[in-house]
């Protein structure tokens, strides 16, 4: 069985072999027997193999498998690509041979031709009529022998590369004629570019300079670059001269072949020169422009000395660009100046106190070309200063309506104690008598701000304002000028007197009498249902002298028990009966005089309660006494109480120095209140001196200071900036907008409570009671108006010093830091302000931005 299978297999193999021997021969054919291909182009050939199942072929060019760069290349799929450069023998054979039988093949003859030239551009775009020219032709597929044709006529052409040709020629065509430019490639396969470019026939050469209008150039290094254009010429060379001198000279200035003019060191006798450029190709073609030479821009590099004292001083100014006639300027004031050399000036003059303690000096050069130098910032300080400007400014925050450059310098010189002595002796500012037809308080409000800005009695005004916020009389009830003005004068006149005398004067003031109902306080009459009015008696003890708890000398609570009770209130109400308005001139005293505010209230003893009275601490006043005697006894009884000292001094310290005085601070000042050193109690002058000279007033810990109430916030920045406030001004309105309508306290409790605590800090912050989201925005709005000098004629601010400093943002911010924050500006605040200021290049805008950011900052709004 196995043998039979083997015999069958052998028979099969013999059969298959015999079948193969009988197959037809392999043949190869091409679809194209011949082709014409331009350089760089391709031709696809398709080979067909017959007689075998293997249809693969191999391709050659002139016998080279796959061809080469000289003959062209052929891919395995039969795609032939002509060479970039046609060979000398421009016919090649492309052959396909069977992979099974190499003898089986087919060939095609390929005729190679030069490419069709591509024309992209011609330069120059124009040629002069009748003048020789050379054209540069750019494109692609250029070959050696390519010709540039001008209107179809061949020009002498130079082959540079496959992408560039040059051609020379002369055209006699009229100007504005357009000449056609084409490119012709030679045989084999001669071809003309399908694109045509044109060049324009132009007139003769013309020279143009830009700028063509007269220019101004500063001497000593100033330059002017001229751009030149030579029209209608391929030769762009120019010959330059200044006033006819080739290339110029040291007197007139020089000019380079590239058209860069450099001015001479000084202005020549005639400060106008002429620059001329002549074509190197056509000497008749030229252009001229004029230059006016100006004095140089002065530059200040240093001063000697580097700082000056207030008063007469001499300075050496070093720098460059100085000329005879240069002037050293201090703001708008010209200082006496001597020209020494282009790098040195000597000057002298009066050096004033300045915002931030720095002066801004500049050098002004004269005509022609008057100009100002950069700013030289020079520290200025008083001679023989006893304390720093920062210490003096911090002291003046407490002892005045706010520091200004002059007051800072003065305190530096004389010291704090001597300044206080001067202030105690300074005559009081006045309030004009109200005109009969004027009942509005607006004139008095405006006068208040005018006095605060310009009055020499700064401390008196500040203390009087503080006392008026203890002894409150509000225009909500006492709203006529003839009512309020006498009371304002009373506060001014009593600011440095004795607290007892002030208390007595306030008690007898018709304004207070009207406000708290003591005027026409009739004696009790049970049969008529008349009881003594207790209003003034209660507020006198609660708000003006004693408070509501029994105090230690340091202001702490000795006992929560009030120093008076309701019985005392009733008794003091009886003690204050019988008083009426002062008698008008020419009139007679009555039980109830008509309202008149021209003096203290007067007593009608027949309307006074003459019964015995038990006062504080069990003091008994016998019956049968006059109204004056009972009033004096009652006031002296209150004044003798131990609460008066710590109660009063705490409030004065809060208004003048800090919302959170330490117990020791209160105790020390209360000790002075109780005994001025000469056994006198209530000496306000001694008390104010003790408050302002206490070590804690100058210590400036983190809890020291207080929010500037709107009246103070309105005045202080204007004083620092030296604003000129008009008699008729809008400052009362500004303060009112921020929550404090001057003289219009909402109640007898003042605009804010001395015991108001700010937020969650637990610290006292009385003035923060006026701070709401609305008033916070309005405070920022006020700062914005001040910074932009936007208060109109009400308060005119000379922003020139700050705008001058703004040339260097750091100098500006440092000056504002010194002027408003006593050098205490936080580093991150300074960085933020500098970033905002540097965002602008306009000095006015820089000054406004910096000032606004400082005035609206929390560091400034809280007075330290």
C-alpha cells in the first residue's frame, strides 16, 4: 500500500515538471515608447510583464539602476524625474527588466529639455531714459544661456544662479513708458517665461531728504538722522555738506555719509545751518534742509553740599549742558546763579521749609531752546534742630490742626516745650459778629475752617474744639449765628483757663441754657405743678464732669456706683433755678427775659429755689441763699469731686493724642489736673502741656493714635499741602459729607461716644462710630478731590512741588511718606504706591495718584 502511494507521488511530480517546460517565454512592455521631460519634472512609466506570475521589474536610466542626479532618477514604481540640469546628451533611456528573467525588458527614450523659466521680480522698478541701466531679475528655473528680454529684445544677460539673472541695457523710451521684461530659456526646449514684469522709464535723478521740514537740534551732542531717497538712479551715493562745507566742521556741526548730523558743542553766531545732499551720479540733483541749533538740555548730576539749612544757602550745581545764562530754579523762583563752566554752576538764595523736607532744584537754560533739567532733590532742615522732623510732625498732629513744612521746622528749632509756651501766648482767632440779617451758621462754619488753616493759635483752636465736644451745644437746637458764635468765642477764650471757670461760663451761657433747658428754669411750685428742670444738672454731672461710675485717678473704675443719684440731680436742678437770658441793652431784668445771647445769663432771685440743698458727698447748702451763691456752691461741689480729673483728662487725651491712653498716662495727667504744681486744680494750660509732653504721647505704640474725625481729616492734609483757603469755602460741606456736620452734633452725647469700641479689637475707637461703608467711600472721595486740586476756589493747592518730584517716583513717595506719615509708611504700602505711580509717565498724574493713595490709606487716616 505504501509502495503504491510513492509511485503515485512520483508520477505527479513528473507531470508538473513537464507542464512547466511547456509554458510561454516572459515578456515586458512599457506603456510609452518615448517621452519629453523638462528639467526637474517627472514622467510616469508603466511596465507590463507577461508569461510569469511574478510581475516585478527593475528600472534603470542609461543602464544605471534607479538613475542618478545627472541622468535623472526612476523610482521602483516607474516614476522618472528629470535632472535639474540637462546633460550634454539630452536623450536618455529608461528601461524596465523582468525580475524573473533579466533578458526580458522594454525601453523608452526620454528627451530632456530645459525648464520653463519662472519670473518673480525685476529690480530696479525703473530706469532713466537714455541712461545705462542694470536689471536684476529674480525667479526660478534659470539656466546658463537664459536671456532677459526687454520688450522682446534680448539684453546682454549674466547667469548668476537658477533664481537670479542680471541684464544691462539702455532705453531711449520716453518717461512713464512701461517696458516689458521676460526671460527666455535656450534649447533644448527653448521656452519663454509665462509671467511678464515691467519697469518704468523715469525722468532724470532726483534727491529727496526726510524730514524735509526745518528741524531743531540741541548743541553739545544733539543729532538728527536724515533718511534720503535718490529717485531715478541706481547710484544712491550722496555728497553731504553743512553751509557748503563738505561734511561740516566743529563750528557748524558734522554730517556723515549715512545722513547723521551731529551738532557742535555751542550755538554758532547764526543758529540756523543748511544741510545739502548732492547725487553722486548726477551733480545737478540735490536737496537741502535747514536746522535750528538750540541750547543743550541741562542735566544735574550732583549738588554740593548735598543738603541745606533753611534760610540763606549757597550751592554748587554739577552736571552738563550748562550755558552762560543758565538759571537755578527753586520751584518757580529763580536763584542767583553764576555760570562757571558747561559742567558747573554756583547759586545762592533763601531755602524754605518744604513738603517732606526736600527741595526740588532744576536748571533752566535760556533761549534759543529754553529748557529745564532733571530734578535735584536736596534735603532741607532747620539749623540747630532739637528733634527730628518726624518727631516734630507727630507732635504737631496732636498740638495743631496738622503739621505743615514751616511748623515742623519751627518745632524742630525751638522744641516742644517752647512751642507750647508760644501757643499759650498766641492771641485767639476770632469769629466775626453775625450780621443782623444773617441767621445761618454757614459763615461761622467757614470761618472755623479758615481759622484752622491759617490761625497762629493752632493749639488753642484744637483744645477749644475738644472742649466743645465735651460741653456739647448743638445747632440742631441752637442754630442761629447770634446764638452759636458767642459760645464758640467762649470755648476759644477758655481753652487755656481753669476748668472750673470754663464749667461756670458754660453753665451761664445762654446757648447752653437754651440747649439743655436751664434758661428760665423756674423755682418749684407744687400748687402749679412746676418742678425744677433737671436736664442741665444731669448732663453737667454725667457728660461734663463726673461720668457714670466712680473712678480711680488712672481712669479705671473704683466702683460701679455712680458719683451722683437721682436725688442729687433733683437737688442740682433746684440749685440752678432762677436764671434767664441776659437783659438786652436798655431793657430791665424780668423773670423770663426775651432770648438774647450777648452775655451770660442773669438771675432773678425771686424765681430761685431758696430751700436748703444737700449736694454731693453730703455737703449741705443752707437755705435763703441767692441764685449766684447756690450756683457757685453747686459747681464747686462738683468740681471738688475726685472724678473730675480722670474724667476730663481721658477725654482730652482721646481727642488730642490717643483713643486708648494707658492708666499711667491718665493718672499722670489727672495728677496735674488736681494740682498744677502750685496747688491749683483744673489748670487747663498745665493739663494740655502734661498731655502733649508725656512720654506716651511720643511713644507711638501700635495702639496709640485715633481715627481722624472728618473735621480733622478735612483740615490736616490741606495744611500739609499749604492750601490757600478762601473766606467763603466748601470745607464745612466736605466734613459734613464724611459724617460730621460742624456745630450740628446729633445730641448732647457729641458726634460719637468716648467709650465706643472699634470692631472686634476691644480697643476704644470713638471716631470710628462715624465710619460707615458710605462715609468710608466719601472719605476716599475727599482724598481724591484733594489730590486732584478739585476743591475749586475753596482751597487752592499748589501741586508744583509734588509734580516736580514725580519725575522720580521714589523721591515723590518718600517725600509724601515724610510729610504725611512721618516716615512710617509700611514697606508693602510703599511698594504698591510705587507700582501705581510708575504706571504713568505723566508727572501730574503721578503726583495725584501718589497723594491720593497716601491720603486714603489707613496709615494716614489714623492719626499717630
